[in-house]
C-alpha cells in the first residue's frame, strides 16, 4: 500500500471489515478463509488496494475481486502492489449501470460512502 503497511489499529479494522464482508456473503464468519477464497467482492473506493489482502484472508477470491476508484494515482499504487488483480477507474454509479453489482457476493464501501451525495 501507499506509504507502507497500515498501522496496527487500521489493520485490525480492515480485518473486521473484511470478515464482515466475506463472512456475511459466504454464510459464516471468516468466509472461505485464506487462499482459494470463493467470495466475489466489488471494492468501491478501493484506493491503493489496502483492503485486498484482508479480504482474501477472510475468504475473497482475488480473481473475482474488482477495485473501483476515481483516483488514477491510487489505482497506479494498487496495480503496483497487486499485479494481475482487476482495478478500474470510474464511479460506482456509472459502473453499476454498466455491470450490475449482482455479479458480486459483497460490495464494499470502506471509506467511500461519505463522498456520495444525499439521495433523498
């Protein structure tokens, strides 16, 4: 990740978020666990991909993961840290219209929802 590994508290929180995303989608705490996961994840606002290792640890399948972000700088960092993993530039609303999120078991908005306008 950009600037090195996250601090211990951030790692703890990322593990909790990943466990909730993958455990809920896989029907049990921790999902498939470790390598060879089965959970498909759309990571909206993926940034530098910092959540990916924690998602995979919790049961996500890196081959069925898609990171989505508006920042080309963050996506360059994500691609450098996680070669071969799918990272795309764009907005969630545009991406959802093109390919509905139904193809994913979990849609993660870790640190992204505050950037969406009020839809009331």
